[in-house]
C-alpha cells in the first residue's frame, strides 16, 4: 500500500484515522505541527507510535507562523465578516506547506488530514496541497464512503477509540472541538451547537473572564516598522520584548490576563453552512487595534480607503483556503507597498476585555497640528473651501431639480 503522511494532532479524529489507515494496510507517517498550541508533543509522539505510526515528525513552525502568516495578515488588517481574526485559517497553509515537504522527503504519494466534509479546514488543507504539489494524492476520510459507513459521528469515533485502547481527551459528556495556536483558541461542537447556549465559564483556556480581570489598566507601547510590530513595552513594569515570537507570546499573556479577545459568533463557512464558533484571540486583538490606529495617521487617505476596500476580499481568501494563489500574491504585494511608511509607536491600555488606544506618534505622520488647528491658519486658506463646496454641490443641485420636475 502507498505511504501516507497524516497531519496528526493526537486528538480523537486523527488518532482514529491513524488506526483505521493502518488496518487498511498503509504505512503511516504522522506529522505534528507546533504552531504554539502548548501541548505535550512527546506524549502525542508516543501515542502515535503506540497506535502504529512508522515515524513521527514534530515540526516547530512557531516563528515562521508569526513572521510570515500572522504579521502578513496584520499588514492587510484581515478581519473576516467584521469580527473573526482568522486564527485557524492562518495556521492551515503553513501546516499544509510543511506536510507536503515531508511527503517529498519521505517519498510519500498521499497526504491525509482529519478535517470533516462539512467544515472549512478540508478546503484550506486540500487547496494548499494541490497548489504546492498538483500531483499529490489526498486521502480525506470524512469524504470517503467506506469511512462514513463506519463512523457517523463523534460517538462512533469514541467507541472505536475505546475498542482499540486509544486514549483521547474528548468524551461523550464534553465533546468540544478545539483548535489552538499562537493566534487563538477556537471552540465548537457539543453544547455550542445550540446558538443560544452560553459557553461554560470553565471552557476558556487562554483568557480570564473580563469580570475577573484586574481592576486597573495595563499601559502598553507597541512600536511598528513598515507595518510590522518590532517592540512591545509594558509601561507599568518596564518589561520590553522585541523578538517576534516572544512578542506574540507576551501579548497573549497580557491580553489573556486582562480578558482581551473573546468573541462568540455565527459565521458563514465556505461550504455554505452557518457555524457557531467561540474564539479567544488576546495578542492578535491588541496588535490589530494598534496597527489600524497607526495607519489612520501615517497612511494616505486614498491608499487607506483602497486598502480597506480590499481587506474583505483578503480575509475571505485566507478564510476560504487560498493562501497559495495568484490573487493572494497580488494582494500581499499591494499591502506590503502600503506599509512602507507605517512606522511609529501606539500607546494602549488593557482593561477588563477592552483595548483602548490612548495616543500615537510617528515620524511618517501625515497629521499636521497647525493644518488641523482651529486657531492657526497653517497654510490653509479657508476662503478656498467656498469653491470646493460649490463644485461638489453641482451634482446635488441637479438631482434636486430632477426630483422637482418628477413631482410636477
């Protein structure tokens, strides 16, 4: 049988898939991507080997994830449907990229994943696989008749795992589906499938309840160069971080301690299904707020408006799995150009789930205090505004005359 590289998490689905593939006669190499999910990878390795994997790769992708994916999304201000910061979506292309590299190294002709046929991740993984290697074969169990005949849902998976002595964290009483990385943690399934049901308080792992956060604000300063964060300073403690990975981890810590970044939404999956998801994105929420604030001061008005008009399409491409596409290359190049003057410092406060900008400074600022002042002329002749208004009123006057004619 052909060799398979399986994207393995150690959770219920992929553990069952691993055993199932082995029973069908395949050699299976497990691949675990470390994107900051803070799990026991050695335990997952031992578990995969115990189940029967011939080899296990544990790949530390954290730094590349931050610099090449999170920061790229930040420069484009990516926000899906006005709320979701795309934590899961951003991790999938880097995971798929390394999986294809391992398949090439091992001479494997098949890659596999545990994403269901109802979700977004199947699309993200498989579009990335094919974009990176058009000749690769993809085995997606949740879209195969044989697998579906044996497993209708999570109860069947749990029973299969118990039968084969596979230890899994999920239980029938608490079947949450979670995905964690440096950007966020997501929760879905189980109780959360009822959109009116409140998430259990003890479900959250990355942030404290905003009501339980400290009773005083935490002041921060975040420095940007070409739209990329280069330094985070805690103005209360004096702690300063400038390494990209450490900055992200530190912002997650501070944001989490102050209840920042929780959202509960019903979103539109690419496959046409509406889905309820609960997310914690503490560090990302802080960075997005600071970055956009700096853009309003250091970016040309028309460039800002054009960038804002492109952002929803950018977010959709990330969400839908088109990271490795020509249209994505085009947008990333445009956003990189737009960030050339986005330099400066943004001052913020974290307080009980809120991120409040308190000030900003930039050597590339387009804000002119004298030009904006009501007390100083600053090279602006207010009399010129009369002609400006008259010209822009021509269209409105013509519209009014037409309406009057119609009424007659």
